[in-house]
C-alpha cells in the first residue's frame, strides 16, 4: 500500500490485531492482560474475516465494537509500551467503526 492510498478494512483490522498482539511481550498487569488477551482473540478473528471475500461490514463493526468494549476495562497495563499499543488499538477500533458507519449512512 502506498502512502497515497486509504488503508483497506483488512489493513485496519490487521493493524488493530497487531497492536494487541504486541502487548504479549510486555510485562503487564494480570487483570489488564486478561482483557487485552480476550480483545486480541476477537481482533484476530475479525482481521481474518475482513481479509476474506464478501465481507459483511456490519459484522466487522459489531466485533470491533466488542474489542472496544473489552479494552474499555483496561485503565493501564503497568508498562508504558503496552499502554501505547492499547491506546493505538482503541484509536484504530474507533476509526474502523467510524469508517463503516460513515460508509453506511
């Protein structure tokens, strides 16, 4: 993808998953880790879904909404690097949902 192109839904969901996956190597709080791990699993599923053909964007939006909800339970992780990835994942989730809603309005 060149810098002039808008990221695809598949790109954005892959980025969402990558940010959450990156927290695996960080020393984070056990409670935060459970929420992030669950969000990562859902994000991985939705990234695979978005990479396929005939993507139902309403399903993608619903599942990304679940990721957003799970991440709302994480105040901080105890690791600044992981906190940055969680913040980036939250922003990506919001952006994905906003994009789908704008396309369907």
